[in-house]
C-alpha cells in the first residue's frame, strides 16, 4: 500500500510545474506557501519584460499526500525545464510552460539497493516508457493582488490532460547590474488536485476511511527564472 503513495505524489509534481510567472523545477525542500507575501513585499521588482528561462539551481517542486491519515508522504522530481513570458505591466498577459522528466522521480526510500522504489514508481505507475514527460501549459493568469495571481493551466500526466490551478506569489526580481549582467525573477506557488482525475486510483481509501493513500495531492513550488543580457 505504501508503494502506491509515491505514485500520487508524482501527479502533484506535475501540476506543480505550472505557475504563471513561476516555474517548476528540480529537487529541493518544501517551499513557503504561495500566499506568503512578506518576502515579496521587500524584494526588488524592477525586472524588465521578456522571455525568461527556469533556473534549476534555484527551483524546487515538492508534493505530498496523506498516508493512511497518519502522515504526509513527501517526494519530488529533480529534472525539469520551463519558460516564462514575463510582463509586469500586464500580469494577465503572462504565460508559463514546463516539462518534467518522469525518470527523475525521487523519494526518501531508505534502502534503494534492496528495492529501487523510485524506478518502480516511474515505470509501474507513471508509465515512463510510453509517457516520459509531464507537461504544463498555462491558459489563464488572474491577478488577485499586487504580487499574487491564480494561474490555471493544462497538466498532462500519463496521457491525460486536466486543468489545474496554482496560487502564485511574485517574490520580486531585478534588472541587469554590475552584480549580475542578466535579469532575474522569483516566484512561489501552491496548489492541490486529485490524482483520481488523472486515472491514478490505486490504493484510494474506502469511503469514510483513511486506510490507504489519499486522493488529494498538495504541490509546493519555489522557482527563479533568468534572462540573458
């Protein structure tokens, strides 16, 4: 039953890859909720409009799911890429797209020599051979505050495409300077969706119980995008 759990997590990661002015990414630790604007309120925000590329060294996509109602199992993807079309003057016109390498799925399984748990999830649950990538393409960016937005996008996982929503915070950015000849922007994103919407139903608890792997996946994203001089 515990093996089913990471599968669900995988879904989460995918959806994670779709914040508007944000991105998706690689391995990392859980990020602060997207509705946390304290950091963004103090960060510089004079980055110019244009096309930005995800900076994997400053990006993390973590997801978690309930395990029998006792704890939340956490996992991540470590290889991804993304492009952001940044437009601070017109946030609703922004867009983001991202891809995740399914074979970069990573858990905290304690003994990989005894069982290659990550690869088992990639193949048995995520169908890595037939569906090697998870993709996300934003379809709408709705500003909800000076630095926040609700980003809707199409998430494609294991051949199934469904809309997902991410609450996103713009943490700030800067234009080229002596310190950095390029431009940089940063975002946090947070969302939830059901794995069953993508046909991943193995291990779901019986109605009225928690004995299994939960249906809801929580996604937490931190990311930065850069633009060459």
